[in-house]
């Protein structure tokens, strides 16, 4: 319990540091750029599946 408190205290202290905040922001930006192509593909695929499902629901039964 004491070790946990020490570790979290150190992390909170580091999170208040502007330099650490800047580096964390840069890392998050890089992660977002790396994930963007996959997210766009998934979004496009979800749109296609939604349109297909809508067409099935709205089309008259044969």
C-alpha cells in the first residue's frame, strides 16, 4: 500500500510538469496519426454495413 502511494505520488508530480505534459501530448499526437488510416477504414466499412442493413430492412420482401 505504501509503495503504491509513493508510485502514484511520483506519477502525479510528473503529470504536473509542463515538460512531461508536452512530451505526452506529442506522443498522443503521434499515436493518433498512426491510428488514423485504420480508423478511417473502419469508419468507411461501418458506413457500408449500415447502408446494407438499411437496404435490407427497407426493401420489400421477395
